[in-house]
C-alpha cells in the first residue's frame, strides 16, 4: 500500500526541482541583464539595488518606447473600410 504514496512524493519532488530551477534561471537572467545594463547604460544602474527595481525600470522603458499604431483616420482624417 505504500507504493502510490512514494510515487506521489517522487512527483512532488520533481515539481519542486522544476520550480527551484526556474527561480535560479530567472535570477541568473536578471543578473545577466543587470550586467548588460551596467555595460551599456552606466547611469541606469545607480538606482537599481533590487530585482524589483530592475523590473520597474525595464517596464518604464517598455512604456516609454512602445510604438504607437496609427490608423488611417489618425493620419488622413478618415477611416478605411
């Protein structure tokens, strides 16, 4: 009767490993990104002491440089079919 419990525990262990490895990857990715920013934008890292500050900085860039999609009514004053 103990085998199903052992199998379930094994699966749970695997799931924990996956979550752990993903968190490691995201941390490593953040570090690499921080290093790249330090290289190309030295001033940008002066205010980034944590991952959340880095994330907020990147989100601000995304919003600042996001493209504006112009429709024909915006450009020509009429709407296309």
